[in-house]
C-alpha cells in the first residue's frame, strides 16, 4: 500500500480506460522520467483542481489548467517529432484517443465559491455554462489542429450530491443540493453540440460521456450496484465534512460499499462502472459512439 497521487482508493477512470486499451497507467507529464519511449504508451496531463478556466482552483496554488495542459501536450509533440517521421506521427496521433475530464472544478472550485471567485456575481448559470463551453471548444480545436483526431469528453456528474456540497446545509439530510445539479444542464447539453461540430471536421471522432446519468443511476439504485453508503466519503471527516482525505487519516474498511472516496471523488468501484459504460455503453452512456467503437475507426 502506498500513495499513488490519485484522489481515489485505487484506479481512476482514466487508469481503467487505459487498461482496457492496453496502455495501463500512462506516464505522468510532470514526472521527469516521462521521456522517450515512455511517451508512446500515452501521457497523463491531469492536474489537481485544474479547470477549463485558468483561474479555477487557484486558491489551492499552482496547477495545470486546460490551456496549460494543451501547451504541455505540444511539448510532448515536440519530443515525438524527434522520434518518428512526419507520416508516422500523423498516423500515431490519428489512432490515439484523448480523454478529457473537465468542468467539475470550474463549479466546485470557482462558481460555487462566491466568497473567493466573482464568476457567480458576473454570470448567471446559463451564461457561465456557455463561457465554459466556448473556452473548452477553443482548446479542443487546438488539439485537433495539432493532429489529435479521437476524443472522449466526460460530462459533469451530479456534483450537488458529493459530500462536499451536501455538507453546505443547503439541502435536507440525505438529499442532494438540487440547485447545484440543475445549473449543470447548460454545460452537459452543450457538450453534445461541441461533439456534433467537431465530428464534421475531417477525420474527427468525438464522443461525450454521460457522467451525470451514470452516477445518478448509481445514487438512485445503490444496492443494485453493491453500494450501501452514498452520502459521505470513505475517507475524511465523518460528518459529511468538507475536508477531504488527509495524510494519516483512517479510511473506511469496506471501500467497495462507498460511492465516494472523499468529499469530492468517487471510489475505484464507481470508476470501474463509469469506465465500462464509457467503453461499452449505448449512446445514452456515450454519445454518439462508445470508446470501443472509436478504437475500430481508422482513416
């Protein structure tokens, strides 16, 4: 047992998708050893608290926002150009799948923190959702122009149900914060429009994961999936607290029965369900195609 740098008791959604694709544990971009041949097995650019907007999560300190992650990808590309011929690189990028899981932090660590961030004073929920969509689309176009062709974009889950939001007292005990869930509609629906637009580009294949629906199904029918605890994290302050899993904290022993690992993130058991639905699911889970179908497309 050792820390893995992940906000979970085990594997994340991307770890599991990587295993399904035959590339387990892509190299971390920030790891100085992530050079040369290691890059060919994929790179993980994820950064804690990072958002679509550069300012999201800044109260936590330094992080790689989406725009910086695109710049980081460009630096990886520079290395790959020294390792293979142009035609081979074009083919390599065309077969690669970019998985993007963004948006939650722009709400949790920005819009829903009015004492720190001004966004909720400046934009109504619909305007903020569109701001995120426009910024996201710009970065996706950039990644497409750099040579990537296959994208899986995860929608935002019902964050009004995470322990962090339940602990705000805005909803009765045992209930999710409905307002928080409702304001996500513009963003989640808008992702489908982005996919439709990108899919018109030559060679592009874009799919949107219905995280909201999949997590909602688990929360509404926990026993069907083997879960008993849906309203608090396995690790962290026990009273649904907003403090997440800290060093030397003792997590629960029955982790497979918990939906949430900490105040914000799901357990490996939930990540496994989300990954299966993204990889094998029908259009309701992954629109318009799933990741497995995406791997079979060659241009």
